[in-house]
C-alpha cells in the first residue's frame, strides 16, 4: 500500500498598512482606521506624531456671533453654518478648539499655565475619542491597530491610550508586540534633537540605549519589525532642507538661491538596523521625505505626511516567514 504525503501548506502572507504623522487631523485619522477594511489588511500601524500642535479659541460675542484667529487671519462667523464650517476646517488641520465667552478668553490670555492645561485636556479627549472610534470600527474584523507616539506627542496625552480596555486598538510604544503568529514589532517614538525643541527629544546616545533595550526583547530578528519614528540617517527617508537653528523660527539655509538638503535622521537608528538586520523598518518624522530604501536586507519605509490637507499617505506591505514580498505607497 502506498501513501501520498503533501508538503506543509504554505503560510498566508500578512498584509500591513502603515501611516504616520497625522498631527491631530480628524479626517486623516478616520481614513487610517478605515484603511484596514479598504485595503483588506490584517494589521494597521500608526507611527507617531498623532497629537495636534495648536489650540484655537472660538470666542462667542455679545451679539451671538463668533470670531477666531486661524493662521494669522481673524475669522468672523455670523451664522451657525459658518461656525460649523470653521470647526470642520480645524478638525482637518488637526487644531484643537474650544468655544468660550470673552471673559474666559481674556482669563486664558493672562494665564499661560491654564492654556497648557486646556490644550492637554482637549488633546487627551480627542485621543480617547479616537481609541473609541477604532474599537467601534474594527470590532469583529480581526484587524489589529497598533499606535505609537512621536517626538511631538506629550507623555501625559499618550498615556490615555493605555487606560482604555481595548480589543482592537493597542498602544505599543516601548513594547514588543505580536503582529501575527510569526512576526514581532518593537516601537520607539522619541527622536533626536530638532530645531523646534519638541516634547520628546533625546540625544543619539540615549536613543541608541532605548533601542538596544527594546532589541533585547526580540526573539528572531529575521522576523522583526522596527517601528521607529526617527528614520535612519542618510537613507533617503530623512532628506529635508537644512535649517539655521540660531534663528527663531528656524530658517532654511540656501546656496545660490536653492535650499541645501541633508539627511536629518538618526545615526543610532541606522546603526541598529545595520547591526540587527530586521525584516522591516517603519519610520516617519520627516514629512516631505516619502521613500523606500534597502539597508542591507531590511526594507525601510517612510510614507511621508500630508495631514493638513486631509490626505492620508501610507504604505501597504506584504510579508511572510521573515520576507517582505512587496510594498505599495498609497495616498488618498
């Protein structure tokens, strides 16, 4: 009697969608959550800088009208439709806002500490809303959503993500997580110093030490993903205009009327990729440097960012058994 033996069945590839640097934009975050179903992926990953940068007071005037100063221009709003249109615009831009009476506005003007408290309150509330939205939209889909902070995000704000009992949304910074049965991901959201002195910046040495600590948790580097907000130095994922840090605000350095470009990424991130040779590197931070690069065996990706226009840039990545099979940049 003879028997037929079949080979082990092939593993199904994992499909991952990566985006980053949405800076509080409501429309862009909703597109990110919907991308899971739209692109038919198993995992969606947000790579940092999720918090907005500005808060806009909308002042209610005695005649029932409203006014607000947006991007240096005073907007006078005489109807409810105009007010709603302004709030929709601010949601796209990623600006927080609060409708307030004139006396509350003047009190805030006189108390910078109260401004900071209100800003963080609004930022935390939006992030809680986003966690709830992700849970609602992804419930029952099997899609896992991993989110880390970036250098522009405050620890106080990011911490609200971990206080929520969630089934689909996972705050993954400084943790090793299972992306699927075979592949693990480690995430580091801090960056090296920038001209803007953002909330979460560290030296190259400190960032390198953090990466080493996380790398020690990885069981198999051949099947590892490095989700590091800062891109590797001089990799084409970090190309941007060189700035004069002595000016306030920083100014572009030019030569012959043309901006001088340079690699603004992290040396320690690049050294870690060259040392450990993970399967995949997911990066952001430099919005204008949309690129894919190979560093040794590692496929490194920065999808770029166009959040202020409500556009979600991303990258679809397909991998199986420690090998990236393909990738595709997306924009929409």
